[in-house]
C-alpha cells in the first residue's frame, strides 16, 4: 500500500508542478483522492509522518539565531501579526463555525502562521534569503515556529514526568554534541547523526519524559545552531525531511473527505490571505522598512503554514476538534500555496507596477539596515569577504588604496571588523543592492562572491546605473569567463589557474631566500 501511495503522490506532485505549484499541493491532493476511495493511514505511514515533522522542527532549531530574533522588527511584527490574526480568524471560527473560544483562538493563531517551506523556497529561488527582507521574513517565520511549538505542547496533552526537569541540563550536552558533529564527516554519518538527534534524543527521549517530542526536536537543533557546520547539517537532512514529510501530507489528506461545508469555509479562509499580507506590509513599514522590502517580505509570508496543519492534527488527535477541521486546514494550506507560489515568482514585477502607490505608505523613520550603504572615502570596493576577498582587501590596503569590504553574512562582517578590516553589510543578490550603494568616487569594484548569477546581475546593474570604473570578478569554470565579460566586467581571475601561479611564485620566493638553494 505504501508503494501505491508514494506512486500517487509522485504522479500528482509532478502534475501540479507543471502548473507552477509546489509539489506538496499534489501530495495533499493524492491523500484526498485515496481517502475518497476509503483508504486509511497505516501505522507505517503515521510513523513516517511523525519522523518528517520532527526533522522539520530540528531543522528550524538549527536556524535559530537569537541575535536575529531579538530585533524589534522581527519579533514585534511576528507577535503583533499573530495577535491580530488570532483575534480576527478566531472570532470568525467561533461565530461562523461554532467552535469554543479556546479552540477557535488556537486554530485562529495557526491560520496566522506562514509557510516556512514555501517562503524559504521562494526566497532561495530569487537568491534573496540573505537580503535584508529575506532575513526579516525568515526571522518572523522562526518566531512563528516557536509559538507553534508552544501550541503543540498546549494541544498535545503531555503530562511531564518527575524527571522532566533534566532538560535544564541540556546546554551541558552542547560541547559533546559539537564534538561528535566534528567527528562524523560529510557523508551518510552526518545525515544519520541529524536523524538520531531529531528522532531519538529529541523525539523518543522527550516523549518518554512526557514533555513532547516536537519541543525536544526543536531544542536539540537549537543546541547546534551556532556551530560552524549547522548549515551543512541542515542541508544534509533536507532531502530526508522532504521525503518523510510526504507521509505527513498524505496522512492529512487521508484524514477525511471534504464536505461542501468544509470547502466553503476553506474558500472563505483564502479570502483572508490579502488581509494577512497587507497587515504584514503595514507592520513592516511601521518598523522603518522600505516599501519594496516590506512588500516582498509580506508577499512571501502571505501563505498559510504546514505548522498550522501540525497544530490542527494534534488538536484532532486529542479530541479538541472534529476531523473535518483538519481537512479544512489541509485545504486552506493547499489553496494558499496554489495562490502564493505564482505571485511570489513575480514579486518584484508586481512591486514595480504599483510602486508609486506603495511608496506613499513608507515611514519617515528608515531602518538602518534598509538604508543606503555608505562607502565613505573608499576608492576600491571588495564585494565578498571570504578568503579570496579578504586576501585581496589586505593586498590593496598594503598598496596604499582606500578599501572597503562588503559582505552579506553578518557574522563574516563582524569577524572581518574584529580583524581590523573596514567592512559593511550589503547583499549583492539583493535586487536593490546597486541602488543602495553610491559608487561616486569609486575607481574599481572587485566581485569575489562564488555565485555566477549574482556577479552577472551586479555587473549589469552597475553598468546600467552609470558606473564607469573598473569591474573585476573571480570565476571557476572556463565557460564563465565570457559570460562575465559580456555582462560588463573588465578583468577576470580564475581561482584555480591563478592559484597555481601564486603557489609557484611563493615557492620561488622561498628558494631565492635560502642561500643553500639555487636553481639549476
């Protein structure tokens, strides 16, 4: 039976993808289709579903950066938005759906959540995860996820055991876990390590303590969020998590067949999506974001969340709500994905169309991270302060140039500043990067970022905006050279070819410095 379910999920996933929709819309549809023919979820499918949810929460924990969460525009927007959405949606469910206030508010809050999976994928596809609006959107999503975990604990009916206080000692385990992460390497052991932490340490152990496996998976991920390999671990378990979540979406679809009343309520809930997006837009503007940043972030947060499904599933399992409300939640999420995905693909085009109307709502107080980037008296700019960029920066500084570095990683910016380099935050992949940076007085710009598309985009935008100075860029593969030159770059540098020359020059310098070694 499992093979048939997977085949059905694959077939409908491929079908909806042809229409530009996320595959999970097809997975939900497959569940509904199987449910119509009387199929019911098996224990195996439910175990796969639970494992997918725990890996999802573990991945959220790995992304937790408390520095980003304490920013007022992040938690302020997230909490105010959830409070308003819970009130509006909760009141609607109470008066129209006949639910008790406590249950209606729980479901109303769940409708305030936005999809972490969809937003992350849309931002990543536009290369905007590290842009300011991308970081704000992801921060808001993480705050929502934390609230979702609290709701899961409230609706899960867990009774903590006397040993539950042992979780207070959890931070003491971090050095050991970090050491193991350093030892497991980069292959299948890394995936297995993540699965063991999420499903065994975070899932089974916490369930045994009566705390709730969902909270356990999140906390275990949080322990390693500051580790240098946290992103690598997150990437390693991504495919496994996505596969196991197919079981979750199938089991939701199998939970019941939609009635005409359920379809009507789901349709009404989708009408709240524009209100949800406009509320995000207004709140972000009030915190000083530019209209473009607020608009793109709000559009990425307009969908309903898979976490809403998880909260609804928990509430249904504990008898707080009828199974039809779970079907309602699944339909709402599927419809919101079907609407949000195409709109997010044209987010910047939509903004440009309505820009004159939208910029009128901008606040006079501008957020410091969303304001023009000052390069001071610099005459050379190095974009991308990794090892190559930092080396170029130091060499140019030694030659007497006034240099400033630009990088999109706040942590890398801090480390370079601590090393004595003059570095500012800026994201080359942000469509507004070239508009926010004044190139007046700049003689040369060095592009030392690894992504080819980001370099091509930056070259075109800089030339389009009138930059006449020297543009230099690194590249890896021979075919990239011509593309970079065609985009407006004057000088290119191949990592591997030039590394060999540098290696030989350093060796010869060493030979010449040694009196006992002379060339033949």
